[in-house]
């Protein structure tokens, strides 16, 4: 059984830690689990290095077409931006 735990970003705080631990324990019990993160941050590569060992992470933003990798923010319309 494949299981994906989804986060929007790996940010400082509790939810990413809990998601990483959840994936780790699901894999320990024999499930094919991975962490699915929507947006990659430059700083997220250095967060929770100790918890990330052995946890496969799939960044969906790496699969965006080139057109959508760049984002323009309009004042008052932040919901149009994917970043």
C-alpha cells in the first residue's frame, strides 16, 4: 500500500516534524510511505536534517512546468501566486 503524507512546505514548527516522524514509522511497519511537499524552499534543505534521514521526500514544485516556476505577486491577490 502506498501512503503519501502531504505538506505545503517544510517550515519551522511542529507539523513538519510530526509528518516526518509519521512517514518514518509507517516505513518501519512495512508501508511504502513518503512525504509529499508542494513547494521547495531554499532553507528547507537544512531544516530537520536529523529527522529527514531515511525519509523519501517528493517535491511537487520540482515537477512544475517552467512557466509556473516563476511567480508574480499582485497586491491584494496573493491567492494567484503559488509561492
